[in-house]
C-alpha cells in the first residue's frame, strides 16, 4: 500500500467575533483553577525545600536573624 501525503496550507480561518470572545472567556475561566492547582504544587515544593534546607545556615555558623 503506497503512502501518499499532501501538504496543506491554511490561509484563513473565519471565526465570528462573538464566538472568539466566548472561547477566550472559557479559556480564562479554565485557567483560574489551573493556576490555583499550580500554586499549591509550587508552595508544597517550597515548603519541602525549606524543610530540607532551612537549617543549613544554622549548621554552617549563621545565627539567623539578630535583633539589637
């Protein structure tokens, strides 16, 4: 069976303005929970790194914050 491939170039897509606005609104509403989930993941990783490496300054002679 011979494979025949063609190259196709799309030059124009006709989407009505109202439909395009609705697509952007749906994407922006979908991005809110995604941003919340990503921020939880990043904060968990930062807490993990702070727990692992947080005492390194004390271990190497740093005393942390000193108040006068």
